[in-house]
C-alpha cells in the first residue's frame, strides 16, 4: 500500500531536484569545404603558383584546447553527480507505472488517494525526468569531448530544465496531498536558488575565457 501524503513527498522531492544538465552539430565544419571548392582553374600560372604557396605556408589558427580546470572542475563534478541523480529520479518515476496497485489507487475515482491531477502529473514527471536525463547525458558527452558546441548547448539546457522543474512544481501543487507536504514547501526556496544560479552560470559559459579556450574541438 502507499499513503498518499508520503507518496506526495517522495514525488515532489523527485520533481524538485533535477540535474542538469540533442546537441546541434557545427554546420560550418561541413559547409566550409563545400563553399571553398572551385571548379574553375585560375588562368594565370603565377596566380596559381601564389595560391599553392599560400596553401603550403598557411599555419593553423586553432590553438590546442586547455585542460579542464578551475571552475570547470566543479562543472564536471556537478554534471556527473546530476547524471547519477537523474537516473535515480527516472527509475523512481517509473515505479507507479510498474506497480499496478499504486497507479490504480492514485488514478481510480473513488479511491482514497485519488485525484484527477495524479495521472497528468505522473505522466509529465516521467516525460520530464526522461528529457532531463537525456539532456544531462548529452551535456556530459560534449563536456568531456571539449566540443565547441558545449557552451551554447548548456546555456540553452539550463533554462529548459528550470522550466521543466517549475512546471512540475506547479502541476504537483494542484494536488492537495502534495501541496500540504513539508517537502513541497521547501521547494520554493530551492527554486529561488536555482533561479539565481541560472543567472550566474549562463554568463559564465558565455563570457569565460577559459571556457572559450577549452571547448574548441
């Protein structure tokens, strides 16, 4: 069996703690060779020779990437920990769907734990936790490969995850058993902290010189 209030606390605890963090490819890498190809040979031999010399003497402009260091070490730890945490959240959110009696108690009219919003909340929780885990996994892969797209990707992902958590918080609050739980009341301060952190991390990833010199591949 499952007490509705206890389940509500566990539910909102999972909804309120999302980790961070589909990556877009670098289109310029594929477009540049196509745009640089010419099908007309230069008519003047000296012009052709100058172009060949320039090609031989050109030096690569890209610098080798910096090692992951400084604040990025904290980012690396946070990404890994959140990946493990989000995997646990997803497995927990699958529980009502694996246990038929739990699902029926929450979604069957006439049941003591029934509320019409349980079904959409549980479905949203499952979808959002899956999306957050997927975004988190992509962020980890891009981060440790030092992909140039990582800063732009994480700047987009951070607010997306915040919005998913905020929406889950709102939807869960429509269920009295959840809204009255101690865990739910704590999530207000957690959301405020996340909102402040959002305004710290986004400028960091956009403006940091270390970030620019680390993610260059």
